């Protein structure tokens, strides 16, 4: 007898429906799984057999063939255990109504006693199931709330094989999981454990990060150990604009596919913050694998990617980020197919000014030999530095500031200013596809939007000559000054906005660091 059930396979951040065909006949005694299965799928029959027998059902003693169609796409993982088990029971007449099986997507890993274990990618699977108008989706209970974010499809949470069998034998009913996505999303958006008010002093660095958040600018923090670079960077998501529902859905899909979504979670409500170690590989940063998985830059989509000790990263790792930073997506190509992962993130980097960490320190002397400072800075390539708008020098906090009882400004107040500046940019770029913030302006838009008067032109010319700023600093200064003007609610870029932007180009000064 031939029975069909339906599962789903995740490729990139999208899902493809897989037909699981199970055939049982009397012309042999072997079990086969075909349709380009990987080892985890091939081993599923051992788990399926044990789960079926443990619950007093029987496996056929004759030939059993499982075909995963379309057969030219590789199938990976353990999530096909449950549809194979249900298909086997249907093909052996242990389920009364096999036609009912075709109305549902069934996914889940089986333990040897029949317990249903969680899977990856429940959200894109649910989206595809709704798109193809399936009646319902049966998933492990740990993934049910994640899948139930998708409206207009019934999501059934199951914890054991017996529950699924009883459902298809019409011996019991399972209530669909219901999630009030918007209400839960709104409640969790402003719930942070950290705050800018925790940081003593460093008001100039807070101001620089406020500008970065308001315009979507990349930034690098340069300062000695213990100056607070990492502490400040961790708090950047608390002042970024809240995620929109669409952004939250995009981010949640990525985490679902990567298997990094916590159990019983619905939408990710806060902007992600990723901080990979400097030993990270190329594939771990941008994504990869036999069936490509998202890397750190995709996991930071709509959030912050923080690279601590930037010069310690391998140069090849840093260079692979250049194209994704421009295109805001990662394309990973294989022989038969290419996968696109979104990667629209803010890059925040930090570094010591020299190998010993104390160059330009107000109290400690640098012990590096001549030329070591410039050699250390040269580990960061010019093209990568060209994509970083703000270079911020961080100095140690004085004891008087550390011991002060005065309360610093809270993240909530800073975020309100950032949101107002972003609203101005939303209006400005509403007709510009793919541009949402000042940092994303093209050269043509820069000429139209960042007009400066005669006084500003003279100020910028003087700065370029006196500070020996490189040519690449020109566009960056204009973009940052436009953001500063937006924060001030000004329609025009004034000389004081330019002057503040100029000070954020430390590494562009010729001869900086000796």
C-alpha cells in the first residue's frame, strides 16, 4: 500500500514542501530511504521502528520504501522522523483514514520511546504551509508558539507519537495553539536588563553612539583596556528604534532556521546583538555549510554586530564582510543553487590604539617600539575602514566620575531622540528603494541632500588641509553631519554640525599613531 504524508525542508530562510511517500509491499524484506537523504535522515528508520514498537504498533516485515520528493533536493536533519512514522502506520492500515494525512504538514524528531523532540525552522515551515493552503501543521510542543505566529493556519502541538496517531485515528482532538503576537511583541520591546544610565562618564562616547544609532552609521571605538568600549557597545541596542513587526519576523526566521530561537518563544522583540570571538572563521561569520546556514552577520540582521579587538581578527575574515556591508545581504552559492541571507546590520568595532594598549593614554606610557603603532593600525584594511563612518577615541574614566552619585541619562530618553531623527529620515527616503537611513545614501543623494553653505565649505576645506584628512573622509563627514542636523531638528547642515562630524574621523588623519 502507498501512503503520502507531507513534511518540509528549510533552505536559506525559506521552506520547501516535501512529499513523504511510504510504500509497503511483499516483494522483499529490506527498508530503504531514497530522495537524497543525508545520514541523519537515513538513520530515521531505526528511530521510527523503535518508537513504533515501543508503543505497541508494528513495523512491516516486508519491503518498505520511503521516497522524499522532490528527489533531486538534498534532505537533511532529523525532522522527517514523524512524517515517516505516520506514513508507515498509514501504509500498514494502522491509521483508519490515510486520506486525512494529506491535509497536514507533519514535522518532528522521534526519540526511541516515541517522544517528539523539537526541530529547526518551524516559522518558515508554517509560512510555507499557509501559502500552500494546508489545513494544519503538526509540530513538537516546544516549537508550537513559534509556528503559531502565522495566522490563518491551525498549529497543533504534540509531545508524543501516540498523540499524533490518536489525532489521525479520530480518537482524540488537539486544540490549536493560539498566540496573541502583537500584544506579546509590544510588551517585550522595551524590557532591557542594561541601560546607558549604568555607564559613569563617557558622555562624548554616548553622544557618538547616539549619532550612530540615529543615522545607522558604523562606528569604531579606539581606546585603552578598561575604558568601557565593550560596556558601551552592549548598550547600543537599548537606544536603537524598536523593531517593526516586519523586521521582527525577518529576524525570527533567521534564528529559527539557525536553531537559536529559545523554546516556547514567539517573535524576537529586541534588536539582536552579536559579538563573535576574534578566532571566528569565514564561514561562521558570513554563513556556509553543505546546506548553508546563516552566519553571525545574518544573526545580527536588524541589530548590532560588535567586533571586539578588531585588529586581532584574521584579515580574510574581515574582508568577506565588505560586500555584505554594502548590499545588506549575503549570497552563498553552491553548484545547483544559491542562498540569500539578509544581513542589514550596524557594525560597531573596538580596538586598542597599539599592541600594549596605552598609546595616547593620559597617565601611562606606551611601551611599543617605533613603527609598531602604525603597523598595528594597518591590520585593518583601507576598504573596510572606508565603510566605518565614526572613529571615536575613548579615554579612561576619571575617579571623580566613577565615584559620582549623579544619575546619567537613561536609554529611554536617548532612544526618543533617535526615533525622532529616524522619522525625519523615513520621510526623506520614502521614495528611495533600499534606503532607510543617512548611512545608506548614494553619492547622487549625498549631493542633493547634504548641501552646505559657504561657511561650511570653508570649514570643511580647512579641516581637510589642517588635519590631513584623507579623501574618503569627505562623504562620511557629510553623512554624519546630516544625522547630527536631524538630531537637532535642523533642515540645514550648519557649521557646528560639520565641526562635530569632523572630530569623528580620527583614523583618517595622515600619520595618526605615528
